[in-house]
C-alpha cells in the first residue's frame, strides 16, 4: 500500500494513554499535535511526563487508550514500514555477534531482499555516511560508544524511513561525542529529508537540532507550547549555540520546565 505524505506527515489526534492497575495512571489527556513532512521536531518535558511512552505510541509499539495517530492519513495500529525507531540504549540494539556491516544489512534485507553483493554495498554506503567505512568489519564491542551509536544511525537510515523517531539517542555518550553526533544527524537530516521526532531531556540538543520544539506539561500530559526555533541552517557546533535566538529559546524552555508554561511565554516575548 502506498502512503501519500502530505504537509502533515504525522497527525496525533486527541491521544490518551492510561496504565491500569489498582491505581490507574493517566499519562496523556487529549493530546494533539501535527508534524509536518520533512521537519525536525523535538519533544521536551518534565521528567516522568511520558515522553518515551508518547514516542512508543506513535511508533505503534504500545496501544493508545483513546484517540490515535495517523501516518500519511492512515491509522497507526502496528509498526509502520515507513517509520524507524532509534533507541536510547544503542549498545543493546546492536547484535554483538555481527559486524557493523552485518548489523546494517540486518536492518533492511528482510524487506528489500537484495543479493549479498548489493546488500553489502548498501550497508557500506550508509556506514560511509556516518564516517565508519573503515570499521565495517569491526564488532560492536570493538567500537567506542560514539561509534556504536553511529552504526545504529546508519542502520536506521539504511531502511530509508519516511519518519525517524529518536528516544534520547545521545544521552549515553560524553559531551564532545554528543556534539559530534548532533552535527552528524543534522547533516544527514538535511541530505535525506526524513521527518524526525526527537524525545530528549537536553534543551540545548532540542534547540540545536530542531525546526520546532514541543514543550510538554506534567501528567496528565498535554502540550504547553510549540516553539519555532527560527535558527539558520546549516547549524554549527559553536556559532549556533551563541546565536541570540538560541539563547532566548534556551531561557524560555528552561523557564517553562522549571516554572511552567507562563514563564516560557514571558521569556519568548
């Protein structure tokens, strides 16, 4: 089935999610959001507000209690072929008995059914995109944390996703490696044009990478505000962080997280 991706590639409509038990917990309440085709959207919010749960519902990994998610106008009721989920724990997502190249092949070959030569060419092409062409035959345990995450990124992009979902994918690497990965994913996003939703607790990361940032409330979670970044591209590791607009957004988001959405509104004004 062919899915037409319009200007609203992803539409979240009146989403609710409640976890049952003796004391049910309402995570979302009437949560709605449109994600434009080809945009980079980050989601930030207080700890425990359900950011990762939201991403898993969007991906079809867990069901919603009410409302729904539309991808290209189609209900998401399972794991869509057009969507790829990049997990936070990259080390656990890579298969340790496979080389970097074989890990990438594993991500797409069950769907594309390429012959061995073409599959390896495709894998090496995507490893080259993330600067790991020389490490194609290395095993995950032979690579640094940052290199393992690059393999995970190459594997995700090798499936040619229309939508890439990222769940705090850079939180487990050191600060310098994180900045390098930010520049890498920003460059790949500009080149490939996939719609991206990033869940993160890192305000600087959200601003650096995104076109828009959705600020969430505490549970039951709704959207307090969606902010446009207004930052020029390409983004640069040093210069972008010193841009006055970057600093104003940082102030607004931190104010919203610490003191509520009214503080964010005041800071933006």
